[in-house]
């Protein structure tokens, strides 16, 4: 069972690294979304 899960994870990683666009989105989306999500809390100071 664990070998099957590792095989699936390995295949997913191979597909991810072949597709450079998906790899870029994987790293850029958190960098874009973090300031957007933090902005409301930063502007509510009294």
C-alpha cells in the first residue's frame, strides 16, 4: 500500500517538474496571495 502511494507521489512530482508553468504557479501564488490576505489586518489599526 505504501509503495503504491509513493509511486503515485513520484509520478505526480515528475509531472509537476516537467510542466514549468505549473511549477511557477506553485511558488508564485502564495507570494501573491499572502499580501492580499494580510492587507485587511494591516489597515485596521487604531
